[in-house]
C-alpha cells in the first residue's frame, strides 16, 4: 500500500482509528479530567465542545488537507506550499514539537506502566498511600527503568511502519480502549454519592466561568486533538484521495470528545463518591490520576481489578499517542534527510532516551537543576505546549490564507466529489478566529509562567 514512495493507510477506518489513537492519549484521560474538575465541570465541558466543533474541526481539516495535498511531512509541506524561508520555519517548528514532546510524554507513560505493574503484583492499599507516587518519581532510577520500558513499546511499533505497525495497533487497541472506558464509567457512576459528580460534570454552573475557562479549554484543544504537532500533516500525507477528510474529521472529533467525557465520568464521580461530595478534592490537579484515584480504588470493592483496568486503559491511550508523535518525527527524518526508516527510528530512540532521562531524573538526582525555575519535564511541557504549538498553529493559518489559499484547500477536501458541508465555518475560522485564539493562548501562557496572571 503505497502513496508514491510513502506508506499509506489501507483506507478510511485505518486513518480514523490512527488519528483517533494520536488524539486520544494522556491529554484526554489524564489532563482533561483534572482541568474539567478545576475549571467548573459542566461550564468547562460546554466551552470545550463548542471549541472542538469550530477551532478543533478547522485545524484538523487544515492539517490533514495540507499533508494529503503535498504528500509530505510538515517541513516539506510548508516548503512546497510557500516557497518562503520564513514560512519554512513554521514547518520546522511543527516538526520539532513531537521530537521534544515524546521524550517527556514517555516518562509519564512509564509512570502508567509502573502503576499497572503494581496493581497486578502489589497491595492496593500500599499503592494508595500518599508517599507512594512521590517516592517513585523521586527515585530516579526506578522512574528511569519504567520510562525505558514504555519507550521500547513505542519504538517496536514504529519499526513496523504505517500499515503493519501504526494502523494495526490502532485497529486492535482503540476498540479495547472504548470497552474498558465504558466498564470503568459504569462502575464509577454507580458508586454511592457519585451522582453529585455526574451533575457537576454535566450541569453548567456559570459562577465557575471566567476568561481562563476559555483560555484553558483552548489550550486543552492542542493536547486532546493533536493539533499543531505535525502529526495530522504527517498522517494526512498517508491518506488516499478517496477518503473524505471532512467525514473522517467528524469521526475523529466525536471519538476524541467521547473519550474525554468518559475519562471525566471515570474520575470526577468517583472522586465525589470517595470524598463525600467535597469539591476541594477535585483540585488535586495532575496528581488526580496517580494519588487520588489509587485512594479511591483502595476504598472500593474489586479495587485491584478496577485499578488494573483503569491503568491498562490509560496505557493503551498513552502508547497510541506516543506512536503518533514518534511517527511524525521519523517521517520528517525520512523526508528531509533521506534517512531509512530504521535509521530514523534509531536516531529518535537516542533522542527519546537522552531528553527523556532528563525528565525522568528531574524529580530525583537532577531535582536541583532547573530552567527558568522549572524542572526538565515542566520546562519541556511549557516550551512545546504553551509556546511552540500556538506558534505552529498560527503558521498553519498563515500558510493556508496567504500561500496555499483557502480555495485550493477546499478543492483538496472536495476531491472525489466529497462534500465540504462546513466550508463557511472553516473559511471564517481559518481566516479570523483561529489566529486570534492562538495568539491569546500564547500571550496568556507566557504571562502565566512569569506570574503576571494566574491560570
């Protein structure tokens, strides 16, 4: 199955599941629930869904169409469409983002591997102690071991290629992920006291609304939908002309948002049930998954089984996203440096181990080494998600409106007589609102890190 000399997805299902696998990751299952909890539940969810149907939809269509039109990964795509050196930098920013994200992402993936292993072998009450997570991540060598385990899982699939590796794993893993999510949701929402959490999640309370609700939901879009990471441009280059980009985008959106909502249903009602309705427990932030949830599992009947299912689900999601990030990087190496897939994957392996080790050891032996007051993992997260990704998204908007033209992109979407039903929404968003949104995110994030505003 080739497109020129590139690999390709076998068809629409392969692309949709692979793109959904790229999107559905720690951003949905780890990050979305704690942000949803922190920023008011129902009101955050409404803002996010509106943005997914406008901002998210526009960027997915744009990046996929750019990839398919050029048959190249981000650097080559930007060069082909702009013939402009400054715009070429936009392609390189898109390409470098996944190279920087996947090492620290794999560290968190290693944490998930560790917890899954512990739920299979250890005492659930021991895992639930407040010190368990802290002791683990500050013991840099234990964290390093599990980071390497996760990295090997990801690289094995990348070596296999597009159809035999990425698509095959996504077709196997994504249905399992959905089934596990449904099982855990049902268990969580049926706990005594959990219905208060369901109401908190689905009934908007406007007293929780602020400008930061919108800014945070916009920032979450990048995590949840894999926007501005070069992934969708790369995957778009593997998409055949007979596949409807708009229809596929709609299915990716639905799948991704459904998993984010299910993740919140797994976690928020369980927290309410465990805490007796105390909303302050929702403010645990990033530790919600690794500290609060184990406490909840320990208090439940079948806590070990639910713990195993939960962290298996999170691991599946983390692996599929890490595969997509790594694939985007390897594809750039193949296109720009003419490296073989094997050599490009080996280079990416070295980068992952070197940069990932900085993050995995950053809470232990390297705890005193900081960049602008941040440990390595936090710094790489800030640099990629708060600075580089908004710039990459802005570059994509400029590429389409000033160089490729909206008309040519629309023609790409409409190939093989496929309808472009939301063409008017797309045109307005890509010209006006998307650039405005990403500038707001960028400025807000920078002001926040320097303490000028609080997010």
